[in-house]
C-alpha cells in the first residue's frame, strides 16, 4: 500500500561555510540561523550544523538579498560539486554567503 504524506519539505536558512575538524573530512554545510548567537560574540552551535547532500535544493543570496545562485546540489562520493565550476562553488562557501536549503526527504 502506498502511503501519502502531507509533511512539508524541510527549509533551513543560514550561513554557508566549509566545515571541517581534525580527523574528519570537510563538508559543504549551512549553519542554521536559529543556532547562531547574536553579536558581538557570535557563536555557532553544532545543533545548527546542516551538511549539504545530493538532492538538496540550494538558494544562495547576495548581501543585498538578491539571488546569487540557485539549483540542485549534486556531490560526488568525495563531496565535491558536480555540474558546477568548483572555484565558483567554493567562493560561495568561503565568502559565507547567506543561503536557504530545502530538503524533501
């Protein structure tokens, strides 16, 4: 029997970055804005760490809130982007642009 769900897709807004720790391969991620403490001593919580995965829909914003890039996330087995220039992809994460990830599973 097929079960239908009315569950809405998960939408997370926050800051793009490349997360890595000693002994752990780095991943492209988004820090959920709900888990960033306010300035002047801004802190990010592990609870808000949201690694991207293939199938996510990513929307990236310019500082003026216009859309910089939007599309489906496609990563190879090592976590590198597919179908997009790696330097362009890395720029968005190094600049820690604001983003929105939609995950439907």
